[in-house]
């Protein structure tokens, strides 16, 4: 039996509502600028405290929830979305070099979520979360009675069959297409009830599904006691994992003290010439006091997770050396859309004191960790391409 189902009442964009997901920004002031330039962007609903009006009034996220619901209803009333009943929605992303990724917008059973080996369920959630973000998502879902950003799930069983079926479904003119900030074209095709829809749902929801993006959104569905959540089910061939770096402000050690403390922990530290760059696996690049240092952190005995560079950064650099938890507000998590040069600029400008660059997790390691029902460190996988918000909504009011 499949865990993937139709969207009882979907709202498909008619144009100009597409947006980056709310959690794709290292600099949240950029959200305000995007909303100011495009008031119909879904960011104005998903991040209501970042609208120009809310920022001027100093309103909290919770105080902005009624305005978010009103804004979404106004978009529907103005024809920015068109209703579609009992649909699954085929999804294609094409980049400027001709690369193609596929997915299926659908609803997935919340009670299938599993967070450990002894918890039954086919939807494997793989990362720790920031609980305040979860509470905000649950509150927004309740206030708007819509789901707006999908959880990205990777299908681990029969992915080749799903990829082929999705490619076949994405034919003819799409219902809507949207070009993102990186020049990728996002297009969707609603699939009505019938043999094609049934096969797509069976392939999408028939095996184990790994949460690639949307750990907070999936937990928000559980917190809000929603029977199903909005998802895009994709395949390993349709995703890559880009680096996920860190910026640190006001660390308890100076640059020289930090490097000495790392050496005391048996790390190798080598100053390198040239601009800041993403390292190869096994080495971390630190940028502090205007210099780049290649750091080989000591191995941690244990599971495959403990041997990942992200885990060693969290345990050795943050916990042991800096005495900081991964959830410390002084740490900013910077996804792969931001190049190393941007992180260096932030340090040089004084917006941060330390940049930590880490090699990306491989797709194979990501799948292996999840099938072993283990958890990745927080913010360790930046999947590309990301599902675009504001193209397909799920209405919860029925």
C-alpha cells in the first residue's frame, strides 16, 4: 500500500507566486527585499514577520499570523492560484545547462514518519531540528489552513521506475512555469485521477522515503496533528548535495587561541595560500583573521555518522574547543547557494569572526545513514535543486 496520496484540494500558481523556501536564506534581510520587490511572492505569507510592514512595526512571527492568512486569501481571491481537486502534480526542474530533475507533489501519511530504528514508518527523518522553527511552521499551518512549502523526500525503492514515469508525465505545456534566481525553470503538470496518477502514487509512496529537505516541516505536521503533509517525492538521480558551511560570531577564543586549541586536540593545522574554498572530504577550511587554514580534525570512533566531516566539526570544533552547542545563536548555517567568497566577505566586514567550510555529504552516504536509521548532524545537507515554494499549495480547510 502506498504512503503517497492525492491532494484533495490543491491550489496551483497562475504566476508570480514562486519563491525560495523560507529556510534558504543566511541573511534574512534579503527576504524583506524580495517581498518588497514582489509582494505576491509566497515569502510574504511564509515569513510574515519579514514583510516591510512587519519589520517597520517590530512585530513578532506570532503577531503576524493573522496578516499571513489574510494575505494568502487575498492571493486566491485575486486569481493568483487556481483550484484543482484530487490531483497529484508532476514536477520538472531544468537548469541552464540542460540538467533535469523530477518530482511528484502529493500528500504523504504523517504516521509513516520514523525517527529511529525502533519506530515503525517508511518516512525516515534524518536530522535534529530547531524546535522554535517547528513551532512557527505548525502555527502558520494552523493560521492559514494551507501547506505551502513541500517536504522533499527521496524514494529509495525502484527510483529508476519513478524517474521514468515522472519524465513521461511531464509532457506538453505545463500548468505553470517559474524561473528561479539561479536560472532554473520549475514547471508543474496536474495529474487527474486515472491509471497514470495511480502508478505515480504507487511508485512514489511504495517504499522507504528519506527526508532530504523539510525536517522542520515534517515535524510541524506531527505537532499540528495533521494526518498528511505536503511533499515532493524525488529520486537520487534528481538531486545533488552541495556544501553547507557555518559562520560564527563572537567565538570565545581568538583566531590564534582557536588554532592552538585545535592542535591540542590532535588536529593538523596548515595555513594555505589563495582564496577561501570548499575543501575535499577529510579536511575543513577555517577563515579567521584574514587567513585560510586547512584543518584535519581527529577521527571519532563510532558509526558512519561520527566519521562525517560535519559530525567532527560539531563535536571537536564547536563542542570541545569552542564550548558551543550546534544550536547556538552565534552560529549561522550557510547553504550551498552562497559561494565561499561570500563567507569571506562576511568575516572581512565584521559580520562574523570565523568561517567554517565543510565538504558536502555524498548522496550515497546520505542514503546509507538513513537506511541505517541514524541521524545526520543539523544542517549538514543542502540539496539541489530545491523544490520551489508557491507553485502548489495544499488546502486543509476541507
